[in-house]
């Protein structure tokens, strides 16, 4: 079974960004905001969180690699980088 994966950036209530991966983006945001069981420890104390941007990839391995790349970037470049992928350039 081939599932679609998403790499996403969430804007937290304390003005930080959270980067994660999921194969069900709606369920994941319910979890992050406490509407469903689960979610990250980091976001639990920083609710509400808002989906900032996301990028779709074909497999979990690609999602994990992209998540790692984004987490290495400074905050001001994370959103720009992920949005540039949506528009076809890898700057």
C-alpha cells in the first residue's frame, strides 16, 4: 500500500514553528490541538497551533529526509524553503 506523506510546519501560540511528518494531516492537527489523543509533547504546551504550510511526498523515507533538512534551517528560512518546493524550485 502506497501512502502519501506530508511534511508540515505549524505556527505555535508562542510564535515558534514546529516541523513534523504525517500521512493524515487533518488527524495530526486534531492531535496537536488536543481534539484527539496523541500529538507532540512540544505542541501540547504551545496550543493552539495553526498549519502554516505543508508539502506532499510519496513515501515516509522522503518525508523524514525533508523534515531533517527543514529542521536544520533557521526559523526565517523554514517557511520559505517549504513554500519554494511547492512552486517547483529547491532554493
